[in-house]
C-alpha cells in the first residue's frame, strides 16, 4: 500500500500520519494552531480580565516652569 499524498486527500493523509508518523502529525497540528491563536486568544484574554499594559514612554517627561538649581554641591 502506498502512502497517501497530502494534496490529493488531506484528511486521509492526516489520519495516516497520526498512526504511522505521529511526529509529522503533531508538527502539522502545532503549525496550524499558530495562526488560529492570533485570532482567538486576544478576546479570550480580555474575557478573563487580562488587560494590555500601558505603552512604555519613549521620552523623558520635561517638567514645566523654571529649573531649580540644587544648592550645597559647589566645590570650595
């Protein structure tokens, strides 16, 4: 019996690979779960109360008004 080819009958190939070559089967399952998780996981996270963190500031906040010069650090 020859091995079934993937593109001619994918479900039959997956069934054959799950019995004969489980490493290939589970690699395909994990590979297909990646793009699905991009769509499915963010709404599930928000449902359970996980919120996105605030963005990291890219600049240092500049204080308003004149700068105060520290006293007592002059060389004498």
